[in-house]
C-alpha cells in the first residue's frame, strides 16, 4: 500500500538479565569482591551487647544489625552477590521486596558469598537490605594474622585490611569499589573488662564525623552515629567498642580552615602512654600540614587516632580512614606512616590488592623523608636511608623474589616487597626523574585521582607524562621483575664551548660534555644525547675524529658516559667546522640525559659572523625607446636573495618605479635610465648595486603600414611622434597617438595615421 513505509532498523531489545560476577577479578583474592554493580552507600545499624556472663580473657558478645547497600547496576541483574562471613542472615529485601538468598561458602578458598536473587531483576539504582545477628568472628589471614571482628579485653574492634570486614557487614569487599557510609553503633554506656572489673564510660568509634551520641531512655546504652561522606574503600571501615578516654580537638589545615578531630585512648592505658597519645594528638596539625605540602590538600573532613589495648592477633597499626588505629601505643614514625595513608591508600586506593605496594611504599618512604634532612627533620636524608636499605640486602636474599606488582599470594602480602622494596622504588624514582618531576608526580597522583581506585600502571603513565621520560624498563625492573633491581645512576651534565666571539667561515670550534657523578653508585648505563640539527645547518662534524664513546646518527650525537665512580667526573670533547658559505645566525645544541641525569647547562648557542650578500651590478635588458619595457636582471647574487628596485632617469629616482620592469615614458626621451637593486637575505649583510646607464632613450618606432593586424602593440613597439613627421604643435598629438597604439594595435594606428595625413594635406591646401 502506498501509505506504508518499510524500515530496515530493528526495534530496540532490552538486555537479558544476567547473574552478577562473584569476583572482582583480584589475583590476590580471586573469590572476594563482586561484579555487576557499583556500591554507592552503606547504611549500617548495629547493636552490640556483651554476654551477661564472661568466662574468657576477652569480652564475649553478639550483635543484631541491619545493613543497607545502595548500588547501581550497569545492566539488568538476575542475581548478585555480596561478601559476608559468619553471622546469621534473618532477611533480605531488594527495594523493599523480599528476595531469595543463599550462602556460597568455602573458607579454604576465602569464599564467603551471600547470593541475592531479587523478585524481579534490578537495573540502575537499587537497595538491598540485610538483617542479621550472631557472634561475629575474627578472620584469619593466610599469613596467620587476625582481622575482621576481634574481641578485646573490654569490647571489640573490627579492622578490615585486607578482607576481614565481611565478618561485620555484607558488602562488595574490594578496594576497587568505594562508597560513602552511615554507621550507627548502639553499645552499652559503660563497660567493664572481661573479669567484670573496672567499669568506665564506653565509646563506639568509626569513620568520618561524629553526628551524635544519643542515650537510651534508661541511660544504659548510647547510640553513636558516624557519617563518612568521603569515598571510602570497605577495608578502611573501623568499628571499635571499648572503654575509651575521648579527646576532642581540631586541626588547622594549610589553607587556614579547621576540621574536627576525635581521638580515643584506652582508659586502662598507663599515664605515660596516655601522655604519649596526647602528644601525638597535638602533632596532628603540624604533621598534616607538612604532608599537605607533599600531597596536596588533606582529603578528609575529620582526623584523629584510636589507641586500644588489643590481643596479639591484631597487634598492628592500620590506616583506617580519618582516624588510624594503633595497638597499645603510638610513636611519631608510625603516626607519619598512617597519616600519609590518608592520601596514599585511602584517598587514592588500589584497584586490586596486588597494587597495595603503591600506598605502602609511599607511606614507608614518607617516614624516612619526614625524619630526614631533605624533608622535615635532621636525620639521614631519605635517599641515603633508602639506598642503605637496598644496598644492605644481598641480591640472593629471598626478599627480592617477589615482585611488588606481580604478587598473587596473600600469605606474603605484607612482606618486604610491599613495604621496603616499594619505599626504595619511590626513592629510586626520585633519583631517576629528578626532584621537580618527582614531587609533581607525588602530588598530581592525589589531585587527579582523589576518591578513586587506581593501578600501578596508572602511576607509570602519570610519571612518564610528567617527567617526559620513558620509564618502562625502570618500572619493570623495580615493580615487575622478581630479582634485585638496579639502583639508578645519578649525575649532572654540562655542555660548554670553546668559542666566545662570532665564528668565521671554515673556522673550527669545540664542544665539551662533562658528567659529574652525584649519585651513590658508579655510572653504569648513562648517556647524553645532543640534538645537533642546529649545528649541522651551518657547520659539519667529522665523524672520523669523534672520540671513543661518541657517535653521530642523523641529527643526534650520543655520548655513552664511561663508568665513573661517585664524586668523579667524566669528560668528552668533539669539534665542528663552520661551512664555507655560512653567514650569520647561530649554532645551537641541546642535550638530553638518560634517567638519573639533570642538566647544569645543557644548551649552547654560538654566533656565526655575518657576511655581505654576494652582489653584482644589475643588468638592464630591453629597447631604450619611448614606450618600451625595460627589465632589471640580477646575475651573480647569493641564491635566495630578495630584491627591492628603484628606477631613475638621468639619476633622478622615479616615484613608484619599484618593480623589476619599467615602461619608458615620453618624458624620458633623450635621457639615460638606471636601476638600483638592494638585496636582502636572512643572516647576511644587505647590499645595493646600481646598473650601468642605458640610452639615451629614443623616440618611439613607427610601425610599418603593412604590419599584420595580428601583431600586438606589445610585440611592435610604438614609434615616437617624430617618426610621423610631427613637429611643433603637432608633437603632443603624435605622442598621444603613439601612446594609444599600445592599446588599439599597430593596424588601427596605421589607419589613423593615414587619416591624419589626409587632414594634414587638406590643411596644407587650405
């Protein structure tokens, strides 16, 4: 039918629902983390109650909790999973509707999945709420350490790194999926220790800002409400319940603004230990401001520390976001380390646990820099401190057999490669690219990636971008190879020249390169590369005379710097010869060093003497008759010269006669014509020359009456008025007629001439 229009475009079909992945693809923990959605926020409402009767050395207790995860699915999900270890699930709803669920558990494979199947597939933003209860347990890492929910002598502390927080609440347990948090902790108002002695006010600590402390109607319990509005990886969540002295203070940041600080110290700590914590709290402002000068603005909205007496299994400090956790006591070096993590590890987190080395290496390096004379202290400079650590570990040691960026065994996650070797990497990177680029990388890593999770490959790309260096081999050696990496060369390069005055043609001069070894190891693989294109356009380099170690390839001259001990200098010299036709301008050379090199003076400019442009008197060609065109030619001038022209009659310049050609006017009859040319060429001295005079100019030539009508006026020069026999008052008329000939042609002029003759004869008759 005429009204129907067919279309080849198929109608849109909604994507079929899929099951979300039960892994985040982390090589270190292949069964932890989940796919198919992005967690946006966790709202945790948890009540903890100690058992009425205590029989052990730590407090036994249980929780009743509800946790809601708000997430966004990128495609319709038929099912999805969360990580959740232990505890009893009471109910699961998705967007308020009951959902089916099951547990998928293999403790040996570190797989603890809560698999949720909503009544209808979810897409876009959705909410899953899980109600649960029970006695939370510690998670034992492959290296034997404890994390997750741990009972203490007067309460409990939950620490998540790397994967233990799944013992306290269900979530997407990967540092690659960050979210915001609301944490409500309902705990007894006072607590005793496991023996029932030492009743003291209790506190419930978490991340972010303390919104409120709300007592129950009978005053026996208090709800502590915390809110974390900054993006936070799940392993950085802290829940600590116990008898705490609370220290409220504030921290002034570099920009003059202030943030609140809540710190907590175990009430049963010794007086001396409490004094140490008080001192640490007073140092928060100065340390944070110093670290801001390295990393950029402090990324949190609050600060503080938590110092608790804990069992040996969790006897380690941890960079829980905003307020780091310390077991029993605190010292300045560890405080610096954990505060550095507020940027490195917290503000910018690893995407997978393999890349934990980025943050742990930086925090460890920061300790040495903060205390060192090159940083904020008076101790050993960080370069020397990290070099000594590298140098004192023999190449055959097992410490070098795990590559930081290729590790897959969680049992060795917190070994030498993650802390020491990675701190040495940061120190070596500083040597390799220089201070300016290094500190820019350190800060830009935070400014560009704030609130995100990144990879080691991202760090490599940023370092290459900012430094302008190819760091692939360096990065592979330090981060991906399972052996002892090489400490980089460090040297200062200088380029000098012997000449001081402008150079003459065919003169020779020399260039000298020096490399001062300012590093801690002998120079072993260093080079200096000169761009000599600015030399070779006016001079030459004789390859046969180049010294050993210096090679010329195209426009690049490369010096392979010989082995040179620390504190010593290597030198080489090469010669150049100015071309026999060079004039003016400069010889330029610029050097670029290999990794570890910096420039004292790496650019040179030498002037070449200016010579006059080659010049000869111009030659005028053409007939010297009125109406004829003369042309100025310029033989013998330097190629490329541009010219300005000035024509003259009897030595008097003709205004506006400034082109290479000149049509002789009637007024020039009987006179001579000259032309002066002025030659200009970049880098040459300007020259002017005047031609020999031509002429005197004769009258225009009268064309023959039998001249072919096809001959143009340009081809047949017009005759002067004298050739018509015009005399006296007739001369101006004749001149006008011959000027007209240039336009209407010789044949027409002949007819006009005949007519004029007839008129003349008639006049004579009269």
